[in-house]
C-alpha cells in the first residue's frame, strides 16, 4: 500500500517523465523533414488552368480575333505605304492563321466581304504586297474609331457624374468637360445638339474652377452636369438608327464568318 507521501512522489516522477518525453519529441520534430511541403496551387505548371476568356464558346471561328487581325494588318499596311517600307511577308501568314480558309485566303476574304472593311488586305492576300495605288477608305477602321469614341463618351460621362457629387473633385471638372466636348465633336449622329449645351455653360464653370485652389460648383451647375451626362448615356444605351448604320458593315462581316 502507498501512503500519501509516496503517491505525491510518484505523481512528480510521472510529470517529470512526461516533460522529458515532450521535450525530446519537440526537439526531434524540429530537426526532422516536414511530412508534406505546402505549395501555392497555381505555382505548378502541370496543374495550371489555361484561360479561354477570349475564345469562342462554340466550335466556330474566333470572330473577335479575326477582326482584330484584319484591323492591325490594315494599319501596318497603311504605315508601310506612307513610309515607303516593304511589307513583311509574315503579315499574310498571320491572316491565314486567323482565318484558316478552306480555299485560298483571297477567296475567303471575298466571301466575308473584307474588301469593303479593310481594302488593303485584298492585295496582301493576292500577292503578299501592297496595292500599287492607295486603296479606298477602310470602313472597318472608321467603325473601330467610332466605337472607341463612344466608349470614351460613356467613361467620361460616368466619371463626371461621380466627381460632381464630390466637392474635392470639382477643381478638374472644367478639364473633364473639355474632353467630353472633344468626344462629342468626334462622335457622329445624334450627339451634335449636346455640344451647344456645353458651349453655353463651359465658361462660367471654368471661371469657378479657376477661382480658388478648392473650388465648389454651384448647385445649378451640378444639376446641369447631371442632366447633360444622363442624356449622353441615354443616347448611348438607346443605340439610335444612325449608330446602328455605322456598325452595319462590321456586323455583316461578323455574320458571314
């Protein structure tokens, strides 16, 4: 039989042994190699997932890529003509890679009516060289310029609607309105009447923004700017017949792909 003192001594011995075991185990674990090394999921090339955001959902051709290749090829050809350079033979190869024609590249471009959009490409497809004489106006380039302008109009309008509600941003409002006016000047169709509304208010707004280091627009100016930008956005979202007409040639091209 154990008395109380013996029991206390036994418990102390057990605690000491447990402490020594834990210390020994921690020392050994610190010196051992890890059982598994955790790595970031996408650092391993073997398990990376390729992005297909710009690829066609179906098995058809990548129309966006074709349009981009046509536009870039046409611009390169025009610059080569202006500077008197020879055309790089790789340009025709890029077109063939994008279109993957069943017949010849020339026949494929004719089928898709590319000549009206990017006239320089017809000569490139036929001979690999530029046409002897300057080609007709490229409707495809006009379309891309117009879409770029409309995109700037939308971006500037939305930004102005945010900035006019923040007094700290009023200092740069006049500069932004000037950029908006330039975009309206470039845009075709129904945006012309909006230019006059800016001409009527611009000088007074510019005077306020230059009056101090921290200018604040009057309430009437805020209401006017919100109304102007709302009308611009409404026109963009409505997509008027004139805007549809400007895109008609490119839409026809995409439908025929």
